[in-house]
C-alpha cells in the first residue's frame, strides 16, 4: 500500500512514535481513569516498560502506533515513499522486540494487552476493551470499581 501520509505528516509521526505521552496514550489513560481503573505508567521494572500497568488486574497494556509496530491495518501496512528498506527493518525489529517483551511479561505472570493507535480514534472501542480487561480479572470480583458519582439513597 502506498503511504497515506504526506512526507511532513510522516516526519512528525516518526518523531512522535518514540516519545511518551502520545495522543493515543492519553486517550487510553483518560478512558481508563473515567472507568475508575487504577494504573501506573511506564513501569521501568517491567519488560518493555508497558504504557499502562493495572496491578490489581494483573494486566500490562501497550498502546502501539500502527505504523511503528506493524499493525495489520491501513496505517500499519503502508510502505513509506522514501527509505522503505530502512523503515521496513526498523519496524520488523520493533515487532520482534514487542513479541519478546510480551513473552517475558507473560512468564512473569502478567496478562499482556495491546490497544492500537487506530482503535483510539473510536473511544467507544477503547472503553469496550478496557471493560473486557476488568471482566477477565482473576478472583471473585468481576464488576467495575465503584463509580465516584455519589449513589442516591433509595427512598
Ligand atoms: Zn492500526
């Protein structure tokens, strides 16, 4: 597939991929927060420094850029117009590293989940995924944490 971004967009995209606090991450954090989920960011003591870690749920969550991490979507399968071989190598190295880190996390007892950048364009989809995490938590508690909104008394 031909690159869907202009060279300028691609350049900015490349600059953003390595950084923390990217927009897709912020989308996921905001929704996780709204759902009342407790999480930590970029825990250095865990393989791959997961973007969000939900200790109570035992979940390590990555928010991956589609291009950079080779998502099988229209953004992840583009071939840049310039330096195609270079980016191809980089992206495959990234994907291989992702697999290694995910395996290491699983060996350490974590559930590994990925939310893709393209999914963050649809907040409802992110919310569904996060609710699924909660539903699959180990132990007897299967509901979401209590909402902050005060509960009216029944009378
Ligand atoms: Zn994607």
